[in-house]
C-alpha cells in the first residue's frame, strides 16, 4: 500500500468506528454539537478569513478566474451565513429513531419501521469552503459519520473549519472522527474514496459540477447519491393568470441563473401565446435575459433569437431562456418527458383540473403549480438545508436534507411467535 | 451492433414506453391484470407443466443435480401456489399515488410527497420458474415495467408463463410490453442488461445465489437492489423464558434451513447458559441439527463439535448452528456487529428494557423481539410478496415488496409564490 492508501484506509476505519458512536448518541448531543459549531464559526471568523486569504492568494497566483475566486472567497457576511446555516440545521427536528410506520399483520407481530443513519458518507466537493460546514452539519444531524474531500483550492479554509467541527463534536461528547476532512490535495484520494475504502464508506455524494458528478458516477464502486442537472421547464397553460405568469417566470429564470432550480425552457400554450408571451418576454428582456424561441414564438416576439434543437437540451445556468409554443398540456408534458432531466417543472394556470393533470403526468422530482422553480431547495422545503437535489430514482428524489440521509430498520415485537 | 444488442436495445425502448403507460394507468387496471393472470395460471396448468417437462428433461439430460431439478420442476401444487401468490399481490393496497407526507413550510407552499413507480426494473434470476410470475406481479402492482431474464434452464417454463402475463396485461388494457422476458438463453444478454440498455433500465434486481449477486454488483452500471446473505443471530438473553427460547430457536434454525431468514448463530448469555442451553441444544439435536460451539458451550453440551472462527462467518443454509456464549447484551451486540450481515437478528427475553436496548443497538434490517428470524419475509410482513430481502442501506432495507419498488415525487401547490 502507498502511504496515501494507508492513510485513507485509516480514515475509513476511524469513520466507521465513529459512525457507531454517533448512531448510539442521543439527539441532544448531536444538536449540542451543531449549536457549538455555529458559535465557533462566529467566534473564529478572523481565523477562518485568514486561512481563506491563503487559499485566495494561492488561487490568484495560479491564475484562477475571478468567477471561481468569487466561489472560493469568504467574507464576514459569508462566514456569518455559514454559522446561520449550521444553526438552522441544529433547530431541525432530529430524524433518528422516528417510527414512520407501525402495524400488525395477520401473524400478530407488532412491526415498526424506525429511521436510522446510513452509516458513513463520503462527500466530494469543489472549492466552496461553506460546503465543509454545511455537509458536516447535515451529517451530524442525520447521525452519519462523514469523510469530506474538498477541492484542493480551498484546503486551508476547509482545514480551519474542520478544526472547529472537531472541537464542537468533542465538546458535545461525540467522537471528533465523526467528521474527517481529507487533509491532502493529492487527487488520488478521490479515487480511493470511490473504491469505498474496503467497505468503510456506504455512499458517495458528489456535490459540484457536471464533470465531477460524471466522474463519480462512472468510477464509484459504492452507491452514489447525486444529481446530474436541472433542465427545468415552466409551462404557461392557456388558463394562466397573466400577473402570476409574469412574476413567476421572471423569478424562475432570473432570481439566480446559476442554481439548479432555475428554469431553462419556457413552454407556452398556443391558444394563449398571444396574450401571455409578449408581456412575459418584455419582462425577461428588461431583466437582461436573452430569449431563444421556436418560429411561432419569434413571430410573436421578434426580439427573440431563433432556437435550435440544442436549446431544448441545454442547461444554460446563464441569463438565457429557450421558448417553445406547444399544442396543449399533453404537448408540454411530452416536451418535458423528452428533453427534461427529471428535476423540477412548473405549470402556471388558474384551471385546477389542468394543474392536477400536469402534476400527475409529469414525473419529475418536483412539480410545482403556480410557483417558481427556484423553490427547488431543501431550505425552502423546510429541511433546514440540503446536500443537493437528487434526480436519481432510488432512495431520495428532490432536495436531500438530513431526513433523506437516513435509512430505516424494522423493529418487530413478538410474544414468542414461531413461523408455521 | 450485434443482433443480440439490437434486440436488447429494442426490448429496452419498448419497456420504457410501456412504463409510461403503466404509470398513468389506473390502479384498477393493474389489479385487473393481476386477477386475470392468477386465473390464467390456474387455467393453463397443463400447458405450463408441459413446458416445464421440456426444461426438466433437458436439464436431466445435461446432468443437472436432483437438488437443482427440484428447484426447477413444477407440479400441479406449485402452479397453484404461483397463481395464489399472484392473487395475493392483486389484493394488496395499490402503492401508487399515495401521499406519504404533506406540509406547508414558512413560504406558504403546500408540499405533498407522492409515491410513483421507479420506471423500468431489470430482474435477473436463476432457474426457478415461479419467479417469472412473482416478479411480474410485483412489478405490475408497483407500476414498473419489467425486463425479466430467467436462468436458461427454465426458459420454456418461463416463456409459457410470460405468454400468460402478456395476455393478462392486454385483457386489462395495459401494454403487453410492460413485462418482457428475454427469450434467448444467450448469456451475453445479462451483460447487456447490466449496462442499463442506454438508460432504459433504472435498476437491476438480482434474485439468486451469491455468485449471481456478486457478478451483478461488480458489473452493473446502473443502480442495483440486492441482498448478499443472511448471517442471522438469535440471542438468548439471561432473562429469556425457557419455553419461548426452545420453541423459537428450533423454528428459527430448522423450519427451513435454506432460506435467508434462517438463524445461523445462537448467542447465549453466560449467566443463563446452564439453564437455557442444554434443553435448547437437546431440541435442536433431536430435530437433526449439528451444533458447533465455543469451549464454554461444548462444556455444557458435550455433543457439540468445537467451533472455529470460520463458523461465526458462515451462512450454512443447512442444519448446522454455531453456538457462542457471550458476556451480556453488549457482548451479543458486538458479536453481531462484527460477524453479522445486517439482515435479521432476534433477542429472546422477558426483560423489556433489555429487548428495547437490543433493538436500538443492533443495526440490522430486521430486529425481532421474542420471535423467530424466519419471519423475515415480505409475505409475513403483510406486503403480499417480496422480490427479496435487502441488506443494502440505500432505498430499501428488509423485505422488498411492491411499495419498496416505488419512489416518490413532490407535488407543490402555490398561489403565485416567487422566491425572495
């Protein structure tokens, strides 16, 4: 074994041992660890910013683009936001030990389904230091041990934060090994995590861009919880209220264009296109959005650029919106089934039958009626935070919060029953 | 593409199209298909037995062992059992469309979590013709399309059954492609299924022995729902009732030794070993069970063979039981954590505090209190049937019935909300 292999295997063994202690610890201890961590993140602001300055200086010296540096750089407000996010997760109901179902079948056994942690999560992310605190907090809340691997560009910042996490766990009487940060920039560590470290990692969670997620999905030899992309649609039904359509579409596209819940394609019923599309398009253009429409849409809004087939399959993550006129609700649903990524779709309509038909037919993780696709977010769902939005079909779909990071077991109480 | 590749890709496309139709069909149509299938299995008994005779004759000519032929061979009673199993699944509550949760977070959105099918399941099994009917029934109940790949030795039997499934689907107004059987014995078809057929298969379910499951887990490029083994323990706590201990241990080991819910290791508290072990061992020996004990156990029951380390890690699936004396409940839980497979464990005790402590500490899929481990079964849990028992930690643990073959989506109802 190489030195790195030896160190990573040791990390795995320590995580596994810590996972057992964490699982058996009371909810109050996990809450306490989160509360202490939130306090420490606030108190240690200067130390975190100093570590982050080292990362930013090195990144700038290495020629990192300003857009990526913005992702990497912390400010007093961002550190405060990090502490607030941890405090919010501390206040979320503890998911563990909850009985989600209980019943007695014909054999007389009393069967309960009880939430329990998954075990050890391997979280692989890019150079966003706040993920170190976020991911750790969700793992602690859900009783899972974590092995965190940050982008090498934010290693100093993450080490500073990880030091506070270890202290908070220790002060709450929990093993500091419950959250471990891989402390080397060596990229081979990622490959080792993807092997599962000899059974020490139960699931890998990639949190980052497409190339990271694709690599993890291709190489992982353990289960992966990931989302690929959010190619989301907002559909203006013929019975849409114009004011709602205007407010929601601009928000769904332009509130933040870089989030996975942003709308990428607008579908408009032909019967109402003349009424709805020109004013909605004017709002979007005024907000700085480029529109790419099919021929019918361009005919209604000449400022649009003609769309090509590629526009229906592109997650822009930019102030660009594809626009297509559809025959009706079935046409919208067919377009979504063909081009969507199964993430989030919305219908705008005053016709509740049509709304329910859309919700039944469209099989994405989140289907919204008269609301912005930007609500696709664990915080907005009341989960206190999220580690991502899953577009997979197994285990968890949609926002993945602490509850989605649990599994269950059956506790079956009998009085000496034997099976015939 | 080879001819087989072309055919398999076509199978995948047809399954995907059928999955959409099946998902959108009413529960009554799926129930009807199952009821018709149960009737047809009964009515076509002679035809099924004739096809099975072809398989059995060929297998015998190829030198198949009698044990395997017994697994392959159908009888009038077994065909009736198959029909009964399908009728039972027809009577299970439909899992689709059920709202499992509904709440309103601070933003005022009305969020519902609704069960929906996974999509297309690939089921790979061995030469047990009844699995063709069982797996098809669970897929139809859960609204999933299925691609079934049976062991080549039962292809004639499975084709006869698959023909009836197609007729039943058609008579219920559902697409016959919702359940397709791979109609070639070519083993390369399995490899193609494990690639996911270009996204057409959402999850692979291996149902069979260790080597099949291991191959699928190693090679699959899509998600896998599987169980590895049931290395199950029954623990006699010092406060165990002797009569319950005697009845439950013999049942847990000997009712059927070849099922994954059979107990493989008996743990006995030292403080009560003299009271409990000799009579329990006598019952087991009288029932034809070989006992392999540690030194303390052998001292109490000289008829035992001395156990080696390998006995703690062996899933015998045979009338053999490993026996170990433990210090106390923690000792039992530690043994289970170290050697168990996370499948099913039982405690026998009259001390309810101890029972609850065991249930909390032991993190297996199923933990039983005063009941036989042989209850680890979807039918006994009231699921109407099962496609297997999962020891994985994601998606489903324990018995996998129709409900466990579903996923969920969020339907979010708003009144024009935009995200601040």
